[in-house]
């Protein structure tokens, strides 16, 4: 149905408002028409009375009736020189129901009297008084009937309403086509773009190109363009992440089997007579065990999310020593470029998942070491800890170059928060997720030319940990 559309409703509203405006105009127009009608009757009556005065004698009765009939009145009273004189007269069919003095009628009075004439259905006799034209006297007064006046007003009102209806229809049709061209069709084009984009949001060719001349519609198109561009980029990234996740899951599956075999051989190294091998074997076995566990959790992450932490009392200094030894074997701390320092008290303990906290610290230390090595200058990484009544705080501080602005803006966003060329930013994302699983938070303490500090905050209250980890 046409009135269910925007242009159809606009057509209907335009027609209604135009007709309403014409009705509001019609009421004073009818009052003006009535005034002109009565003034014309007074003018004709004055002409008839002047004809009688010019004759200077009594005119025949039939001529008097003819003059009154032509004037449309029953009698005429003309006042000249303070004398009231009945000039022309004929029998009045009924008593006078109202008297109207046109000399004292304002706009409101004229409108009220006109509406009263329209509502009076029976024929009645009224008295009308006014000023003679061309200063031909002081007052002219006539009596006339209302039926002809009402009929003339109805005919005039019908003509005005008919003309108004034609004007309103033409105006509404013109506005209908104008609104359809300027608003409805551009809106339909936007809807068509949205429908086409919804069918294949990954296709960048279907992103709308703003080009409308109407400011509001162009702003809507620009907002839609920005939203579609962001959504397309997000969908492409999610698709790449899904493909990457599938590939990582496959690699992790096979790598787990390889590492399991390597763990069996590493166990035999503990029986070696070489002191260096005996010393390194436990660390090698521990590293392989963590690698196997990482592969298993990676496979689990591909299916759901990181497993909840198994909370135990963890001696933090020993855990930090393992992290530092692992980084030393990876190249950090042996060549003098990066010095790793463990400033944690030997008695300091936290309640955490040892494997997950090891991964968090490894990621933070490795990021710091790589940032320092990229400068080509020596540097230092310090791991310290302190506690208060509510929180254990572990600080990883380096004296590297600090984080660039882009890395700060996307610090915990995968594939966007990398601080070095080729970096993915996954280390911080994984670390933050693991800390959140403990009910804590990973924060950027400070960063700048003097270095960067990350702070791991773990809650001491068991209830807080349980609630936040759920």
C-alpha cells in the first residue's frame, strides 16, 4: 500500500496540511466575502434612494418595489443632516432577528457574525447599518433577508475549497516526486548497498562509496562506509586468525609428539657422569615438559580457551631463576648485551599456577630482551616483587628504548601491539589473558626513553581469585 511508504505518507501529510491551511484561510475569507456582500447591498440601496431623491416627487409603487428588488433589500433609511428619513420601504415578511453595524465591526466580530450566518439554516430578516459612499450622508440603514447571503457564502466557500483541493493535490504530487527523488531514492540506494554488502561482507568492492549531495545522507553514507570498512577488515583478520589457529593446532599436535620423544631421551641424560650434563639435565627436562604442556594448552585453546589455573604456593625467586636460565640459554645474559637480575626475596611466595606464571614472565622478559638487543647497546632487565594486604605485585623493568606510540595504543591487541618490526604482539595478549585467569591484571607501569616497566598484580584473597577466574 502506498501509504506504508515514506513518500506515500509524506504525500498524505502534505495534502492534509495544505487542506488544513486552506480551511484556516477560508474562515476569514468568508468573513470578508460577507462584508463585501453587505456593503454592496448598502451601495445599491443608496443608489436607489438617490434616484428617488432626484425625482423630487413620489414615485410609483411598482417602481419603488423594483428599486428595492434590484438592491436586494426591504427598506432603505438614509440619514442626512442629522435627520433620519425613510426613503424606500416595502412590507417586511418577519421580524428583525439581528442588527449589524458595519462601522464598528472588527476582524473577530466579522468572523463570528459570518459563522453565525452559516449556521443559521432558516431564512431571517436582519438590519444592516453602514456609512454611505462618497459622503452622501451620515448613515444608511437597510433590512434584508439572510437566505441569499447564506447561499452566496456557501457557493463562495465551495469554490475556495475546490480550488484549495486542486492546489493541495498538485502541491502534494510535486512534493511527492521531489521527496522521492531527493530522499527516498537515495535512501533506497543506501539500503540496496547494505543488502548487497550483507551478502558478502568480505568483498571490499561492495563497500558503499559516499557521493550523495544531501549533507545528512552523505554523513550517513560516510558513517556506513567507515563501519563497513572496519567490519571487512575485522572479518579478514578473523579469517586469517582462524586459518592461523588451524595451522598452529596441527603444528602443536605433531610438535607435542616430537617433544615427548625428546623428553624420554632427556630423562636418560640425568644418569650422565658429566657434571655439566647433570646440572643442565633437570632444566632441559623442565623446558621440554613446559613445551609439551604449551602444545597441549595450544590445542585446548583452539577448541575453547586457556584452562583455569591450578593455584598453589609458588616460591617466586626459584621460578624467576628458571625464567632467567631459560633466557640465558636463548642468548640473553651470556654475551654481556643484556643483564638479567633477580631481585625477588628468597622467602617471597605467591599463590598462582606455576606453569602459567612462568609463561607470563617468559613473555615479558623475552619482549624486554629483544627490545634492548634491537638497540645494539647493553641493557638490564630486573624482576622484583613486593606485597601489601591485598595484592602481590611483580615488576619486570628494563632500561630499553620504551614502547612506540602505536604499541601503547594497541598494547593487548593481537597482531597490532607488536613493538618491534615483525612482532605480532601475541606475547602480551597471552600474558594478559593468563593473569586475568588468576583474577589479576597486567598493567603497563611506565614507558619512555629510560625504559619500560610492566606490573603483574595478583590478588591475595582466595575469594577474589575464584570470582575473577570464573
